[in-house]
C-alpha cells in the first residue's frame, strides 16, 4: 500500500505566485526595452488637434488663433539620456500670415526644453485670430510638457 499525502493549496497562493511571475517578466521586458527608446521619433509625431491655445476671451478678436498642423518638439538628447522631465510656457504673437514670431519664455524648467519648444512652434502652421472676419495679430500662450516614456 502506498501512502500519498495530498496538500491542499489555496487558489490565492497560486494566483499570488502567477501574478508575481507575470509582474517580474513584465518589468524585465520594460527595463530591457527602455534602453532603446528613440525620443526623436516620438517628437516627429503630429500634434493632436488643438481647438485653441488662447485661454481667455478678448475684445481684440472674435475667433482665437489655432494650430492647423505641426509636430511635437524634439526631445533634447542630453535630457533624454538622463530621462529628465520638463515644462515650458512660450508666449508668441501669431501674425495675420499665420506665422509665429516675437517669442518670449514665461516659464521653463530647462533652457534646452525652451529652445526645442520655440523651434517646434516656429514650424507650426496657424490660423490667425479673426476680428469681424479679418485676420488680426494676437499673442498666444503655449504650454508644453516634456515627458519621458
């Protein structure tokens, strides 16, 4: 006669072991993949459509300026290597021709982020503000976040 001892294992213990193994595998894959992120490819992705970057109503215009098309700013290479996050607020004037000019920096966490933000905004195509159906120059405030993935 063979004596076999059967132990009862709770489903919670099995789930805990499987979950830990899945989590450990996921973290290992993420850690391996993070070394090869190309931040510049992400920068070349188009912006999501913006309704407006003007946050207040004004008697200077009926319709605020808006971004028609543009790409995200390049992520500065040194900051990407350090996985540094940042924030920039740029103030500029959108002319009647739909081009940005007269840049000013309201707030920045790093000058490299401000530089890349201004370079990106300069390439954007804008719809100028309208007053009585005619284009008018208008200042806008453009906040930008630089986040690592």
